C-alpha cells in the first residue's frame, strides 16, 4: 500500500511540474518584444552575501482561494564590513517584514501573470530592499532573489 501511495505522489508531482512549466513557457506566437538591453555599470566594490536559512513560501490566492504557492530563496547583499552575526540574529524579524511585502503582492494578484515581467521583478526587489534596510541599515546593498519557483495547486 505504501508503494502505491509513493508512486501516486511521484506522478502527481511530475504532472504538477509539467503543468507549471507549461504556464511559464513562452509560446512561439507570443515572443516578447525585443527591448534594447540596458548597459549595466558593475561596481568594482565587492560585497558579502548572507543567505536566509530557509526559503520563503508565499501562498498565491485567486478569488479568496489558494491556487498555488511561490517558493523564494533570499540572499542579502551586504557591505564588506557588515556584522553578519548581528544581521543573522535579526533574520526572523527581517523575514517577517519581507513576507508582508510578498503577501501584499500576492493579494494584489501580481504573482499571477505579471510575475516574470521585468517591471514587477524590479519593483519587488526595490520594495524588499527598502523594507530590509529599515532593520539592517546602510550595510544592506540589496535583497537578491536567487531562486523563485511557482507551484500551482491542482
């Protein structure tokens, strides 16, 4: 009986992954407009990075019903002389505040079709950095999203 349940779970996960991949794929007739790439001026300054211990999981709602979840891996880009031990002690509070930003975006429906738009990504990173700076201060250069996965519920 246990093997059957395991096989069913693996099949359900596979089908869910395929479905999610189809939702994010660009159809040939829906090619994005080619935009002129912006020149990026990378600073020669080196930063240190601090990763949140666990990913952030945000429910996605549509019509007051959970339709999926977003799993996000967060890193903090910090000045080289930052006190990472002190910052790591503040992680639960920073995490809570960042969750409020994610919940706001989710409640506005911005994780539906707009998730991958560059403008949405830029606004999200700006808002996350602004909120985290209130607790970390000027030591924080940016909040980085290194991995973002969306899993739709069946």
